[in-house]
C-alpha cells in the first residue's frame, strides 16, 4: 500500500486531496474490520496493546487540538494520519498468529519494496525524461521529497539482511536477500540524505549491540557497505553533473549493485553451509570483533585529528555552518553539505513549546507559526524533528502519548531480538533507522513511508499462542473498524472529491454536500466563492472561511482581494493588515495593501 501510494500519488502528505492518503486509510480500516468480523482476531500482548492505546490516544489528542489550532483542518488530518498508522500496526499484530505467517508477511513486504525499488531504478536508468526526476542532483521520485524517498528505500534494508543471513534459508533466498540489501542501500544513496545515512548508521550500532545474530549479520553488512562504497561516485554523480547521462549511470549502478550483492550472497551462503562455528568460537570471534571495533574507532579518531589538528575550531566552524545555511555551499555530494535551515526550524519549535508547554499550539500549527517567527525564506510545513514537532504542536501531552507508544514498541522489539526472533530483528532495525531519521527530519508526515514501517513493526511484534478474542468482542471490534473507515476516513475524502468535481465542471450544486461531509475544511467554501458570480454570496462565503481560519495567510489574502475588487477598500485594508501579521514583510500582501490605500 505504501509503495503504491508513493508511485501513484508521489508520496502525497495530503489527506483528502485527489491524490491523498484517505482512500488507503479506508481500505486499511475495512481490512481490519474483515479480520475482526471473521473472528480471527489474535489477542496481542499486553504491552503491545498499551502501545496501540497510546497511539490511538495521540490521534484523539491531535483531533482535540483542532479547537485551538490555527489550521483546524490540518489538525484533523494529523489525527487521521496517526489513526492510519494505528491501523497499519494493528492489522499484522492481530492476524499473524504463527511464525510461518510472520515470515511470509516479512518476505512479502520485502519483495514489494524490492520490486518498487527496481522499478524506480529502471525508470531512472533508461527513461528519456529521467533528469526531471532529480532536483539539485538528488532523487525526487516517486516521493517528491528526497529524504522521505531515501528512507523508503532504506526501509527494506534490514529485512533483506535478515533473509540473507538466515541459517534455515535456502541458498537462493539468501543470495536474493543480500542482493536486495545492496539494492536498497544503493537506491537510498540516490537521495543523498544525511538523515537516512544517520538512521542506517544508528540502526547498525543498535543491532550489533543487542542482537545475538551480530556475528552472522556483520559479514553481510560489510559486503553491502563495500558495494555501496565502490558505487558511491556514480550514485552521487547527478549532484556534481546534472545531466541525463549522469542520472542514467546512477540508475543502472543501482541494478549492478543488486547483482553484485546477489553474487556475494551466494558465495557467503555456500561458505556458511560448509563452515560450522561452535559456541566457543563464536565468543572468540565476538571478542575479536569488539577489539577490531575499538581499534577502528581509535584509528578513525587519529585520522580525523591528523586532518583537523584543531578539533575545537573545526567543531565551531561546522556548528556555524549548521546555524547559518549557505545555499551556494557545494561539495562532492549533498552528504558533505552540512548547512540547512533546520536550526531555525528547531528554534521556532522550541519557542512554541515554551509558549504552550502543556497542550502545544495545535497539531500542524508549525507552518503558520514559522511564517511569523522564522528567519529564513523557507515555508516549512513541519519542524523537521518529530520530538520537537510534538512538543511545539501537541505539547508535553502529545509528546508523552506518542513517544510512550514508540518507546513501548522499541522495548518489545528489543525483547524479541534478545530471543533471536527473526522478524523482530528485522523490524527493530527498520524501526530504529526510521526513528533516528524522524528526529532530524519530517518523515513522520509521509504515509508512503509510515504505513509500511508500522506494518513491518506489527509483523515484528506479533506473537503466537495468545489465543483469539471472544467472538462477540471480535465482532464488536470489527464493527468499530468498519465504522471508522466509513464515518471518519471516508467523509472528508468524499467532500474533497465533490470539491474537485465542482471546480472541474464549474457546478456548485454538490458543494452543499461537501460542506456537510466536511464541516471543518474551508475548501468547499473557497471553491464556491471561486465559482459564484454573486459578489455578496462570494463575500459571505469568504468571510466564513476567514473566520474559520483566522491565522491562515492564503485564506485571509483571498478574502481581502475579493473585498478590494468589490470596492470594500476599508475592510480590505483591515484584512491585509491582519494578513501581514501572519507573514510580516510578505511582498504580495504589501502590494495588495498599497493598492487598498
């Protein structure tokens, strides 16, 4: 579902738009409902149930925050997105009751992600229009945000690595697993995302620290790392030379890396079948690897100090680069360019949290608030850090609810890894990589990434031998899931469909139903105002929209423009002056105000 949303809808973050995520959420709710109505609902572990409850509570809190959010419809969308993630987590958690089913589900997820990645590589490597799929030398396809696309490619890395190192796996499956791991790692490099690189690095450290499978995993990780290092220059070539030839080379290199990984996986699998390592030898190898790690860290520190004999000055210079974004700063790849406006995003998020420490300024409030407080020319929708987004937008209440759920998930997955659970290890690796990146990016907002991630986590958390819910309870849960799909997810989607249809055909007759289906959104009001010719009706509609969203710049500007065009100059001046408080110095609004004076 996530791969299709990425390909078909460009990884849209919108909820009710023509290419939004709500149709997929309806399908997810109905699937959960069918499983429950069939009486096949497995009883999740108590801690897993706690995670579900906390995630659901966070969705409710986001919905409640629309009462004080500057953009109520976006707060509602945040609640719907969280509920969608809850369904993605719930479905495998309550339906996969055997180890075989969980392994099959993990294999299916990995194969879908692999097929998706191969399709992207083929499009990049051989399409005549492939250059348009890159922006600033980084891939913006299918998801139109490079960091989210990099994270989506990396999502399949750990499941593939686990299949590549599985003792009971066939030689062919293990070869395909390592080929898939090399495929995902190489494709992720196309995004040149520092957040994705950080996430993968953190996940490697965590899994090697907690997993009993570390000795089996390490050779596979090393092979993928070597292949990625060899392919680094052609994979990052579009950043240095934004030409069709460079893009084609990058796409084909992804496919070559996959083949090289499969060949290496075949060799490793054949060696593994012929070499038996006892418990004592495993301990010795583990100690040797630990010693090598210490030596590597010390050697790396030595190389760094030799290249940078003044580490304090180096740190200060890079901190200054991080705080003050230089758009002209170049380098061999985007990975070496440290600067961005994240420091300013995070500064504004902390200001908002200090102002509203308990409840926040309302889910998705960051965009309007940044227009007022931000120092850059960017107009970010989110704070580019999940913890800071939560603190700023939903306060300490939302932060504790969501991170309570994520923390519970992490603890359960670590417990599964400790007992060498195959699916839990794959899920933990993917979850840690995603969470680490989400702390420095706004990838939470992309359902094309979040839905497969939570489905994968659900596979890792599912347990057997817990029994099933009583038939009456299961059927009741099924009815609730169906009602959520039909009464919560479907109405705003249908309302937006009616709005789009009205704008396309120039017919306002269906917009009354759109307002009834979605009384929170201003889209039906604005659409009717665009279509009607009666200026009085137009002003009434826009006055209602402006009152509903008093802190949304676009709504206020549209209202002021119509007031000006209909001769209400004094009222237009008031609206434009208010709009300037929402985005001080906005040249478009300033020009409009000048015309109204």
